[in-house]
């Protein structure tokens, strides 16, 4: 597999018409649509806070104010009608850090960790690099929507060797925003066999109306399921290179052991820019985010009406991503990404990066100007005509 980061190598340039182009699968002029982050002007509140912080010229130790956590609590109350005042909210450098630490804390070498492919690639890597067994509960495509295979999940959770489910809500890459009934079913199944649920909810703010994000925590009812969830502004505000994330849980024991790991490995060292960006995002980023959601909805409309017949858009409900079904083109799995880059000038993430269930699909970012999406549609149409 080509590493997406290495493949691009930061090599962005302006095309003659002003469009941003990148190196991808051997081309130097592909439209950059392969990564899950916004390719638009970022929230002014955030960029000006970062500039002001840089202008401070003081980059020593800084205490993270408690208001950072309170801002997050206000944000979830307002945007998701989720009150997490009674829950533990801890800072973690990244979602990957939280995932790795929880895999280490909650499972032993050889134990099974269930994932739901096609899914964000780091889950598999973190599980296997920690010496745990990746157990697959593949999603099932039904019409233009993915569903969870709950019977299969019930049988996988019934295996006493499987201790943890990593749930992706909303789901990268297929764009599902799981609803209350689906999440409640997962909670009931996992509670029955005491399988811990780690809900990766880093895309929580990116549900496309009329879809609404439901926190896993809100769907657990009286199931008694043990859970934790990852949150934070890194995806929402395009801050993955700067910002901290959060780990939320109702389990005092998980809170205590996560805090211990954090101090054992100094995971809580503060980054002055992360603090500034985090506060500015949650204080001043509402309107920017609302505008972005409108832009993404418009881009979905362009894709839905403009894609050639050979390419089907799997109905996107949330995340920065559109999941395209290109199986009708009958292109060899390993050739799909190169063909899209070289023949259509479109740099996407080929679906098999997310597991074998993604073969023949591709993930494309929709958080980009509509002109770019219009170009994508035109370039795909011409590439297919020339085949
Ligand atoms: C579902 C999901 N989780 C986690 C991450 C990465 O988070 P981090 O860089 O904080 O590890 C991504 C990045 O795209 C993602 O889509």
C-alpha cells in the first residue's frame, strides 16, 4: 500500500488555472481529494487566534485552562443536545493515542478487537501493532446505504476472546451517521457479552442535515454497556496538525487508568497553539462550520446529479467524505487509484485501503470548493469516455 502522506509528500502546487494540484500515484497534477480534512479557508476565529498566539513570542510551558473542557461541554450541549457534564472528559494528543492506550488498557495480547470495515485504516494498524487480533464485522451495502451486520456482531461479541469494539460514528469512509436504533442495538449486543465500545466520534460535527449525529453515549439506555468516545475539533476545523483531542467516558476505572497512562508517558504535555486553536474553534467557529455544511451539501448535489452512470454515489450522511462505487468500471483493484489519478486527474483514497470490502470503491473529499467538485465530475466523465 502506498502511504497517502508519503505519496503526496507535501507537494502541492498551483495549476495554470489556479487550482491546487498534488502529486499522487505518479502524477503531478491531480486534484487533492484524498484526505479527510477541509480544503477551504479555515475558520477566521482559529487562524487569527493562532496568528495572535505566534505574535506573543512566548512558547514556554503553559497551563491548559479548565475552560477548554467547559467549552467542549457547551459545544456538545448546543450542537448535539448532549449533556456530558457528569462524564469524565480527558485531553489526549490524538485519536490514535486514545485508541492505542485503550487497546492496551482494556485488552491483552492476542485478544480480539472488533472493527467494521471498510473503515479508517488506523484502527487495524493500532490493533495489530499492539499484538491484538483484528476481528472483522464488515458493514453490508444495502441499496445506497451501508448497514451493520448485527447478527454477525452478536456472534463475534459472543466469543469470549473478543473484548473491544471500535465503532466509527459517523463512519469514515462510508459516510453513515448511525441512528439511535442502530447504536442502541450495538449497545445491547456489546453489553450482553461485556464487550467494551470505543466510539470514535471525531466526525461528530459533520453530519449533513437532515441527518443528526447521535452520540453513542446517548443511545446506551440502561444496557449497562461500558464505553468511551473520542471527540475534539481536529477534524471539524482542519486542525489535525495542531490540536488536541478529547476522550469522554462514564467509567471511573477507565478514567483513572487513562490518567495514569497519560502521566506515565507524559501524554498531557501542552501545546500552546493547540490550546489557542481549541478555544477559538469552540468559541468562534459556529458560523464557519454551518457554512461548511452548506457547501458540502451543495457538493453532494453536484456529485449526485453529475457523476457518470458507471459511478454510483453511496448516499453521504456525514463526514468530509463521499464514497463512490466504481465497480462497474471493472478496473483491477490495485489499478483503480492510479487510473483515477493518471487518467482522470483526481487524487482519491482507493477503497481497498480501508479493507478488502472497499475494493472497487474510492473515497473522495467533499469539503472543497464546488468548482473543484464540478471539475472532478467533468474529468471523470472524460476519462470514462476515453477508455
Ligand atoms: C475516524 C477517524 N479517527 C481518527 C482519525 C485521526 O485522528 P488522529 O490524527 O487524532 O489520530 C481520523 C482521520 O481522518 C478519522 O477519520
